[in-house]
C-alpha cells in the first residue's frame, strides 16, 4: 500500500499579519504562504489592531487574530499568546523575532514541536530601546539560540555573530526582492508630488538607528532633492525632524506608504537610493532597491557591505554623505553600481530560492534536528 505523506502544520508567529502591508517579516510570511501552501498547512497569526477587514483565509493559509499590537512592548504578549495557541495543532512553529523566546524552553520541555526562529537583526542594539529593553532583548536572543531546533540569520554578519557569541550554527537565509516592481511614471505625476525629475529617495521607519537626521542634515546643505517616506508622527524623533526640515523646498517628507505599487512608483524613478540603516541584518528595503536596479548610497556598516557585496557607495557621517551628493559619482559609475547590485540581488535575493530553503527546514521533524 502506498504511504500517504501528511503535510506539516506550520504556525507563523511574530508578524503583523498577511496580506503584507507593514515590513519585511510580513512580506516573508506572505511569500512563504504563496509559494508553499500546497506543501504545508499554514496558520499565520495577525494583529486584529492592524486589519479593518478580517478574513479567515488568505492564499490558502488560515489567519488567526490576536487582539494586541504586534510591535513594541505588546509584541511580548502578542507572540506569547500566539505560541500558546499554536501548541494545540502545529507540528512546526516558525517564530520571526525573539521578543517571547522565554517561551521556547517550555515548548521544548512539554511538546515535540519543532521550533524555528529567525532572530532578525540584533534588535537589542537599536538606539530606540532603553537600557532594560536592550538587556531583555539580548537575553531573549540567547534563549532563542540555545533552545530552538533551527536558528535563521538573514545576514552573514548576524550568522558570524551567533557563531562567535554562542558557538552555534545558524542557517543563512536572506529576504527576497523580486516582488518589487519597476514602474516608470510621467514627470507630470512626479511634479504633482512636488518632486523634480531628478531626486534621491529613501524609505524607512523614522528611528535614530536609520540615521534619518544625518541624511536630512546632509541634504539641507545641498541643492539636491530628496524624498523620504516614513512614519514621521510615531515618535518625538520623527516629529522633531519633520518640524525642522519640512520648510525646505528640496526636502519632501511623505507619510508611510504601505501600498507596494505606489511605493515602487517613487522608488523606481529616483536617481539614487539612500539607505541609512545602521542596525539589523539584511534589510528588505535595501534588497528591493537593488532589485529595482538603483544605485545605492548606504550607511557604512558590515551588514550593508555584506548585503551589497561592497558594490554600493558608502557614508558614515553628514560630511561623507554631503561629499557623495555634491561630488556625485559619474553617470557611468552610478550605472555600474546599479548593475552590480542587480546582479547580486538576482543571485542572492530571489524568492523562489529563499522559499525553497525554508521548505527544507519546515519539512523536517523536530527529532531529526540537531538540538
């Protein structure tokens, strides 16, 4: 008699939810479901605070809503309740982030569930967290690395850090970028936004570790136009920056855009993409910019150099960015940069390859993993 292979039931925990309209983890969850819904029974945990319309299914995945925000301090409880609920059915628990890693030893002690954790960037290093939050997040990272069956790093620098700090091996799996669309639009559409035909562009959460203050100060001392998209009203940091720079005619500050097509319209038509992220691992917005064949000026940190394979232009201060802008690399140099970054994106950041790698990890049972 032919053996019937049962599909693993996979819980995806730690995202705002799908459909993806927030960030990298959400896009990852959606791409996994889209590519692998015939291979696995997915349940994706979603924040009911983020969705007006709450569907029961999306792309074949069951959606389970938790009445808490998925970010900030409430993420601890959001992930904790998600993990507890997943114990009733899941074979594999895929946890994106480490905010509730203290649950993992208990799951390991009282169940045979397979635990896979994507540790994200080194969240405990982010400037937005106070001393106690950083200590907590560092502890959660340590617990996740020690007790999970599989650890995923999204950047070689993160992988090296885990190896050096904990003497543990982690799987290196980045994010994809080929969902980004290269959309050319008319100059009249750009002008309606107050944008000139030649402009620099950046999109990020408006946080200190993304060096938005550095970028704005540099551009305020040039005659070049920059468009920055972000959540300006979410913090004092963002509010103060917007108040300080919104009067500059060459600096255009737009609120967060979660519609992929609208965001890609602005990105696709810029002259240079500015990437100020200094913390984390492989950043999804950088990977997407690379896939859109954009030349990139990136913050000079190891994560970004690994992601771009040293093929971007780099800055680490107001002065160095200002020099890049004013000394503007030649059209040929910018074109070569864009082509090299696109080649890197094609080789490293294709969703088909990334979801195939996740597929192999999700197929294995917990007892077949190295503890």
